[in-house]
C-alpha cells in the first residue's frame, strides 16, 4: 500500500517527519480558510508527529516496523505504547493522507476506474455523495468519514472515531474528511454541514483514483 502520495509513503519508519502541504496554506479557501490550514497543519499535525515520535523513542523493535504495520495490528503492541500509537500514529497517518486528497483545482466527478466503481457499489455518484455527507455530518464527537475499499475490493462509506484509521479494520482509504472541530471551526463555527458541503469543491479525485487503484 503506497497511498501516501506526498512526501511520506507507507514504507515510512521512525523517526517521522511532518510532510509539507502540497499547496499553499491559502489555496483551499473556497472551502477552508488559510488560518485554519496553518493551525491544522503546523500545530495539530505537528503535534501528532511529535507525540508519535516520543511514544516510539525507546522502542527499538517498534522503530523497525513501518507506519502501516504499526497501525494495522495495534493488538501486537505493548500496553504502554498502544494508546499513544493509536491516537498519535493514527493522527500522523490520517493527516498525511488527507492533505493530498485536497486541491485548489479539485471538485467535479471522479472519472476512471474509481468513477465506475462508485457507480457499481453505490448506484450513482450522487447516491455516494449523499451517503458520505450523511456519515460526515452525523459522526458524533471527533473523527473522520471515509470512502474505503474493503478486502473484497468493494467500496464502502465508514466513520472512524478520534484518530482511528481504516487500517484498523483492514480497509484501504480512498477519500477521507476530517470532521474534528479543529478542521473547520474558525470559519464555520458549529456549521459542520456547510463545511462538508464546501468540501466537495476541493476533493482531488486524481489522488483518490490512485488510492483506489493501489
Ligand atoms: Mn485534523
């Protein structure tokens, strides 16, 4: 699985570095304002990165595992590091995936194999959009909504709480939306549905198509 398309990739190991945004902080302003992007990337994602590295600092054996290996089988981790890897490793991974899923030239419909698979598994693009929007707006508390490919190759919409990742249920992330308040609150306050509605303008379907093709 090589679906981290920016600087990081799935073979990454400790120590983890914050990947740069693949566009300017203000590039996504049709949906997400510059200040939110600065705080989200430079403070929140940096924070997950730092805490993830700290959790692995004295774990020589775990430092040899890849990011995807660590997050795919949390049950094998020692008790004292499992929660930190789940929360901060998950946060590191989810955000590294998320940035390249967005683009100032995004929006529209997915073409290619992903477009066909969405029609096959949801009936239509608009039916998929409705299901994903519903998941993103109804998720209680903090977390993510995802379009994922399951182990049988079928597309599904799922929600994950906090920084849990689709890897925990052996699913490949294709598109995700961060619905933590830190992702939208400066611009939208409590209006999460408006953020989710504008999100469609910045979806980078090229990246999502590559994620699907993996
Ligand atoms: Mn976030």
